[in-house]
């Protein structure tokens, strides 16, 4: 196999190891760093602090400014890494290959919280447009044609989602089950008597679109089936398709908006612990590691604290054409913070439930090429469509290998002679169909070989590899951790204390129903927290439930 060398990849890997894959780096000019020194009191005014700088924090800060009237200069975001945006982070170059940490499409429904935010958020790429208008404009100019969501071992389209009558009865029982009946039960365990479910096209479409595993909580599957229609699961309905990747489309727009409102960003600044006034559950002190300097800040009476108590993209690592992404053995920093505070007050959850398993890893990969050959072959032999932004899963792949053909260019710095393909695998701990290694043991070249063999185009191998700049695997050890089985109280409520000043936001906070591994859930927790802690008389958009007719269509579709 062709050898690829990558100058500077080690430096990029170091950035990723700190928190996530590379993304938008806040410029020194934009960083408003806190002064050094220990035990320094905060300014005598109302301030709002965010532990973590991912999508939840950026969304929460946006709503505080836009809907709650909070001055931007009163908002402070502490981020442990050099980047903002969490799972949407990107990196690389045309010369050495691009990186997308999580390229799973973003789903947006009309009444969703993401749709609300994007309709209010000015575009970073197109003047006088919102991000929602930017996405809509691209979709109108690039209508989605018919494509193959699932293909079989012959690379032919299959839409078989049928399951046995016994499994349909099991799904009906799941949809009507209450939360306590499903606590601490995995999808695999729930369907142990009906194993055909995990072999069905329905499961293949769900698991690869939402990064659910057999070990994930069955309550997550129930919440998903209660809200999503079958056409949405098998098609790209309600999926945002934009010219550029979601980091440059959404995260950059959020950062620019917040920066224009004088929000304070402190990168390389990790919140390591919080102190509480136990009687009322108020955060009274924030302990930081600010670029190696320990600091303790004391909060004033009216100050607020928003905590992202877990991250799906932390501890991500990258490999290259010749090397697999290294395995990360350390616990994520956000989990360490959560562990430190969980024992200080009742009701702050159990982080070990989500970060102590080996079953939460997902491997993504990004192929960068100097030729459109592989991109066109995927569209011809797999997706069966010339439309951009479609995704196809190979049902014969033990890894549940899925590829997406994004629009070109997908990165703002990508030139006309560079082409990018994204993909990921769910079952990363089993050998491939053609590669006798697990996906997490496989180099970029081996992942590419598995893809080429699945498509039966191995006769084009030399042509494909001659134009391949790089194939970069990205290991995300906690990508599916938010969906692990748990029970009541294992995740803290968004507002855990009636008289407190604290909110928990993101995938590891608890806010009614919803698919906690989704970006929609992340934005909803942040929006709800912003409203409730500031006393704003508004509420977030709750997930829409199916009606009776929709349930009937579901069960008719599931018949073999």
C-alpha cells in the first residue's frame, strides 16, 4: 500500500489529545484571558460562567444574549483546549489531508430548537442571511435526488426494514413503556428474544445515523422511534445540507456572534472543580487550571454557572494513512470535573455510568484526494445518486461502515483540485469483512481498502491510491457515551436546585424526553437553562410526538 507522510501531524494530534479534533482556534486577539493569581474575587457585577466551550455553551451564550438580554461582556466561557465547538471540530489541509471528527448529518425539524437558533443567527459566510437561510439556499440550489441509504453485499440498494411479528410486538411494547420500566436496559438486552431487530435495515439506518450501538440504552431508541418517521430514518428528510461543513457553517457563526457581543473566551483554561453552598446548592467558587496556573475565583450573589458535565468528542485522537488512531487511556477532563462535584451535593449524577465502558467508541475517517474518481465511484456504485450530502451504509460491513459524499468544496480553504469524502464505523471492535483487524486497529489505508472491497472496485485500487492524499481515522472513545443505559438520577437535571445558580447543559444533562446523543438535545438543554436561570418567560421546544396515524404507518412499514 502506498506510503503517505504527514508533516506536522504529531502537533495536530497533540491538540486533539487535549480535548477534541482540531477546529476553530480563537485568535489571541479575541481571547480575553483572565488575570493570573489565586483566590482573586470576581468583579462586583452579575457574571455568567460556562465550564466548557462546546456546542452547549455556545448555544447557551447565544440565547442569553439574544432572548434573555444579558450583556455579552458578562459572559465568560472557559475551554480546556485551544478550540471551540466540540464534536463539530475540523482540521487539516489539502496538502496533508482534512479531518472531520463527527460528520454525521445534523437533523433539523420545523419546531426544533436548532431551527429556532439558526433562524436568528447571522451567517458567517453569506451577508444579510441567517444560517437557516444559508442552509435553505444551498438545498434549493442542490435538490436531493433519490439515493441508496443502505446497500447490500452486492452494492445494490436495499430498503428492507422488515422484522418479525414478534419483534413488532416488542417495538409496540417499547413505545408504550414508561421510563422506570427501561432503566439500565440496553437495546441488545431488550431485544434478546427477538435478535432479528439488530439485523434489520431499520436498525442499520438508525444506528449509523444516530451513533447508537447495541449496548446503548433502549430508552434512547424509544425516544427516537416516538419522534422520527421512517422516511426520515431512511432518507435525508429534515437533514441540514450546507455547502461547508457544520463547523464553518454553524460554530463559526456562533463564535462571531458572541465575539461581536464581547463575550469573554478563555481557552487552555480548564474548570477542575466547583464549590457549593450546600444549604441552597449554589456554586460559590470556581477552581481553574488556566494554562498551567491554578486559580480560584469566588462568585458573587447573583452570578450564574453553566456546566457541560461530559463531552462525546473529548480524548479524540487521529491516525494517518499508515497508522491507526491511537487509543486514549485517560478519563476525559469534563468527566473528572463531574466526578469532583458529584459527591458534593445530592442529585448531581453518576459519571461512572457513562465513562467506564469500552462500548462507546466510534471511528470516523476523512479521505482527501486530488481526483474526483473515488467520489464519483461511490455515487455510482453505492449511493446511486449524484446528489451531494447523501450517506450510504454497507449492510455487509461488520463495522457498519457508512460514507457521506459532501458537497465540494467542503472546507473553505479547499481548492478545486481537492476532493473530500467522510465516513464512520459503529462496530469498531470487530474484524472487518476484508481486513482481519478491528476498525480501531486499522490504518487509514486499511479502512480505504475495506471500503473499496465492499464496493467491488478493487480493480481501480491503483488509480484510487495514486490520487489519495491521505485517509485520516479519528477515534472518539466517548462518542456514544451519552446514550449508555442509566437510571433515574444518573444524569443531573438541567436545573438541579430550585434555589441554586447552577445549570447542567449538553448531552449528559437530563431534560425530559429526547435523544440525548443528538445536537438538538444539546441545544435544547442550553436554551432551557438560559431561560430558567434568568427568569425569562419562555420555554424551549419539546420533541414532537408521533400521532396515531404515524404509528400505524410505522407498524405497516415494519412488516416483512
